């Protein structure tokens, strides 16, 4: 499945909820946001049907995101349902790991291959300042449990202001080295102004090779994170919405004022 710029679209990111148990300063206001009504969220059956369509058209890599995916009730069931779809070579999840201690083994048993864990500091005071929640002990316990469960790979995502030489980033890098975990550094981005950079340690943000398409928790297929374009699964059906999104995928991201990182999964 290729877009109009000959990029092969093989990667689907699915936001399963806009809810989160943290309030990171670069992502969400301290008081939180008005959440999508549960009735407006795609059901697990609707998500699974969409993935089946996507796989039939060439998608082979799926990542579950949020918000925070572990706050969605029954998330392990969704992992199991998606894992059973023939043709998926890589099934992963991005999580803040606050609830990971209790979910790591069920997720692994359900068939999840990999984890990306958001970790912006290993200093408890600074972690609480950044996330507005004193949850670092739970996060570190969750990471240890995930390591013990034997996922194929665990990566740490660290948001930085400018680069990986900042104090908090250096601390996360040292922690990652100690635990044998790969660390990626993501410079703070802005959807509203179109500011984005290539991820240090990854390929995200490089428009020339972007192979991603996104599904929002309320059923919009988004061809680009930095764009307001979206196509409703509920109105068009899964396959038609996907086809239109791929056809509309821009050569390069610009900006978006219709969604936020917390509701499209970053």
C-alpha cells in the first residue's frame, strides 16, 4: 500500500483512549481535559475489524497508544484480539508504565511483542514536576516487571527541550544503560505551530520515509500527525476510510489545530 509519494505504508498506530493518569506539562493541562464519551470510542470489535482491513492492504506493524492505553478497561483483551490477526509481524504498545507492574505479564501472555515506555526523568522530584504526579516508584517497578517478563524489546522515550545532553536526559540515559534498555530522545514538539524534529535514536519525524497511518480512539483515520485531515471509520467504513487517508497523506507535515498529542498517540 503506497501513498502518492511512493512511501510504503506498513505501520498503524492506534489510540485506544484519550484518557491518561499523568498530566505531563508538555502534553495536557493540569486540570485535565474533557474526555471523549465512552459511547463515542471505537469498540474493541471495531478496532479489530479495522486492523483486519489494514493488514489485508499491507499493514504489518501495529502499535497501541493513548492517552495511556493501560487505563482502557479490557486492554489485554484487545491485545489478544489483535494478536490473533494473521499478518501482523510486530505488535507493540507505548505506555507511561504507571500501571505496568500489574499488566506486564498479562500483556506478554496475550501476545504483545514490544514496549515503548515514556520516562522523562529518574529523579523523583523532577519526575513529579514534569508529570504532575508522584508516580516514579510505580513506573520503575513496572519497568523491572516488564524486563522480567521477557518482552522482545523495551525502549525508553525521553522528552527533551533541545537535546540529549540535558540533565534529566543524561539521567535517563544512564538508567537505560544500567538496565540494558535502548533510549530515544524526543524533542518537544508543537502540533499547533508545526514544530517537529527527527527523533534522536529513531526515525519518527522524518517525513521522507514516513510509513505511518493513525487511527484515533473515536474512529478517525489520520494520514499525518501534523495535519487536520481525517476520515471517519463510522461514516465511511474501515477500508474506505483507510484508502482515503493513504491517498491524502501529505508529503510533509504542516500543523494541526484539531487534535492534541494526548488524543492521537504522538
